[in-house]
């Protein structure tokens, strides 16, 4: 028996007898199907990006350079590429499992740089945290925190870069759009000694995580206080458009 759900058909015998670990979705405007893992938080992220279109906003510039920090499995990268087919996009994702899926979804795209790394206040190595209070946080909530392999050899590590280093690695002197969704590390990024990248950025869209790191909103507000800007909100994202 075939089940019809939306625009798709599924064999009920296959669904009942086997576990579906991933599936592929055809998105209009993209040249390849998009991979969605069923045992992770991919479906929630896909809904946020492609169903609710949370990155569609009046502040969105006509972008030719985009930095996507916290790219997860690449849905935001694909949405930006769909909207700005000629843009140079730099995507950072520290979680190696997410990065593998990011490569599968976006590795074929021209003018897209994928970095298995985190955004931070300095260039360093960080530990990956995947649980909170002993419970798994889901693949969209992997956090980067200070740590060393010597402290716990089982702790996974990632490379981390300051924003200026990311721009230098990608050969970008100005970012039209910077998207930041880094599970509380925005506090560290906006408390960095070098915030000159903000003067070379037109628009920032940011998801705050004060529930993980109290003080995130305060750190961003302090960093932007002397930089004229407009602010707006859509969904979980706060947008900042600089008016210099």
C-alpha cells in the first residue's frame, strides 16, 4: 500500500519494516535534492529555513559576500545560494557529524567555502559540548566551550577562528551579510578585543542564546552601542542593519 503525504508517496510496508535514517527533498530552484536526517534536528531546521522562510527579511541586502557561522547541515547556505546565486558564501560548522552532512548538501556549490570550524573571539581550539545537564541537546545545539584534550581525551575538539581570520581565509574584505547562530558563543564573539569586522559588515542576523550563556544580549548591545544601526526581529532571529 502506498501512502500519499503532501506531494510524496511512501510504501507503508517499507516504512513499517525499516528505519528511515534520512531522506531527500526536492526544493525548487536548487539543482540537487536536500538531505534531511530523521534521527537529528534537521527537520526542525529545514522547517525554519524553507517552510517559515525566517531569513527572508526587509533588511536582507543584495548580497555578494555572506558569512554563515553555525551553518549546521547547510539549509541556510542553500537558501542564501537560492536567493543570491552569484554570492560568495563562507560557512562554518564545528560539529563533525553536521559538517559531513553540510558537505553532502553544499560541497558541490561553486564559490562556497565550507570550514569545519567554529566562530570565536580568537583563533584557538575549543571543545564540543553535546549534552546539557546530562541530556543530549540535539545536533542543532552543539556548543563550543574552552577545553583541551589533556583535560578529557574523549572530548571532541574543533578549530575556532575570530571573524577577521575567517574573512582573511576566504579573501573577503567586506561582508554584506553575517548570519550567526552559534549556541551562546555570540557572547564571546562580541566581547572580542577586535570588533573591526563590524565596520566591514552591512547586515547581521543573529539568534541569541542567553538561556545557555547569560549575557549574550548584553554583549551584543555593548558592541553595537557606538555603531549606528536599525534593529528588527523575525522568528528567532534579530536583525541589525548598519546605517553608517
